[in-house]
C-alpha cells in the first residue's frame, strides 16, 4: 500500500516539474512516506528526520515532508516536534500536495493536513492514474493497483483503522481502466492491494472481489495477477476455487494468522479460530499442492503464555508456510490492546521470536530445497541484487519470481526481462533459488506451475 501511495505522490510531483533523484544532496524536496504499524517502524521516521536536520541547515530552501500513517497519527504534533519539517499530510490527503507545496514555497508556511474523507474521491487518484503515470512505469514489469483502502475490523492490536480509516472500495470500472493503461505500458503483472483486500465491494453495489479478479485476469497484456493482504475470515470458498479457474491468478496467498492460540485470537479480535484457519489453509494446499502460503505472526501478545506460544509453533509446523513475517508485539496508540495490563517482558518476546524464526527458516529452506531439479515458469523482473556464486557464470544476473512468489536468480540477457521463461532450479537457499533457463524443447514438457 505504501509503495502504491509513493507512486501517487511521485505522479503528483511530476506535474509540479519534479523528478526523482537517488542522490539525497541533489534533492529540492524530500518526502518520507511512513508506516506506524509497529513501534520500530515509527521510530525509524524520527531517526530519518534527525539525519535530515543537517541537510536542511546546509540547504534552507529544501522542503521536507512526511506522509503516510505516522503523519496521520501525529498531525501537527510532528511540526512541533521537528522544527525543520515543512509539510505533514495524512493518508487521505495525498491529493492535497500541490496546495501544500504552494503554502510552503510561496507563503512560507509550515502546514499539516490529516482530514479523513468519506469516500475515495476521484480527485485523490486523478494524478496517479493519468496516462503519463502508467507511462512512467514503462521500465517496470509489475505494478501495484489500489483496490480499496482502510479497515473495519478493529483488531485489538492494530492501528490501521485509526490511520487509514474505514473500508472504502474503488469503482471496478476505474480499477480496470488503470489496469488496461498499465498493460498498454508493458506491465505484465499487477497486484491488487488493500489493507483487507478480499472484503472489496462489501459496502458498495459493485462486483465482488472474485468478480474483480476475474475481470483483471481478462485484461489483454496482463500475464499474472496477485492480491494482498487477505483476512482469513473473509477468505471465501469462491475465492479459494478461483485459483483453479484462472490461469493468470498466481498460486500464492498472503494469509496472516497472527497466532495459533484460540484464546489469543479472541483477545486480538480476529474473528476466526485456529480450526477455521487450518481448514482454509489445508483446503488450499489440498486443491493446489504447489501454492505458496505466507503469513504474519505476532509473538508476545499481552497475556500470551508459553503454552499458547507453543500452539503458534505447532500451527506453523502443520501449515508449513513458505515464509512468514514475524514480529514482537508493540503497543500502538488508541488500540485496545495498548491498555491491557498483562504485557510480556521484552526478553521473553525476544526469545520467542528467535525460536519461531529459526524454525521457519528451517521450513523455508527445506521447501526450497525440494524444488531443486524442477522446471518452473519465472517472470523475469530485472537485474538481480543478490545473485552471487552461481556455478554457471554469465555476464548478467537477472531475477524473477515463480507463480508461488519465490525469488529465482538466473544468468541471462536483458532481453528476457518482462518475459515468462522456463527455469530449471539448480540450487536453493532460505531467501532465494538459483536456476538456469531451459532452452531444450524436450525438457519443457516437464514444466510445472
């Protein structure tokens, strides 16, 4: 979601004659697009702002802005806390950037705006989905497309409803118009994003989420379709079955479980049980053995006992996730869990996180090693940042992903970028796979999904 919002910001700034730079010292404006889902992410914002102070002192005309969830959460307090900060704009106020820039550059005012809007205004997306926006992505293979924003679940630990607002879905016609423009600019893969994307359309008289996915899969030029993030309670039978109906729908789902304990899930207000989750995960794996399932886990939630932590460990072992994003619980402002009085000491949270992450690394490595020798279809995305020590040397190292979202490094020419090619997996590590492109036609009959 933040990457998608950053693209919208850049599109707006392009209309104001700005262009991006990788050199911070060349910048006339710096925007931090922020996250506050965990305390550590929020603290990184203040650290980054502290590092920008000297740059502002050396270059007083530099404009510094903060957007995203920390901006929404803190508002004008950020301006008081950070004197060298010029602009603060909330999650619903990206479209206000031109006016905010004018107030800073012309009127020399420091400004903050964090007002929620009642609907997804066309104005707030107009800049981002203009033709020159999709054209600016011509060097990219994949793109994120916002299907909705906000969340109505109010899980006891989660700040999202307070900084992103209530659930609002975009019109399907607008989404499809954007996807078509992206296809025309040679984007091959789109990911529909939202804080709770599979509840898309629940409030609006429009198509369902599965209907939207079907329509996106029918856009000419788009070869792969993904979506994230899903809430387990909204994972319908219709959506599960869609993986077997749409060839373009990638065999991967990110399905956050958060805990394997029913007691903790109830305290988290997740709206499902351990058994509910396992039924859906097991059905996905039974129907589509090659599907990649990833998840989020919170350890050390208030009141979590050792036995309840072990329930989470046993769920991980049972599902055998391809990967998980795991975190220590941190209290967030305004959330119900922040007021709980049974918080877990930090050393215990650290220990549990280490144990959990070690077990998941072993599972991930074992699953990756099972792919050695297989031939899989890879969408080549561009140059690899991590490929080292390949046994087959080449002048160029490229990276692509399987349908089940595993990163694969290969040697190959840039002409492969944007193409789906069969790759034989040669080597596996925890974070990625290593392979080579299969060119022998006889070998290709063994290609698997």
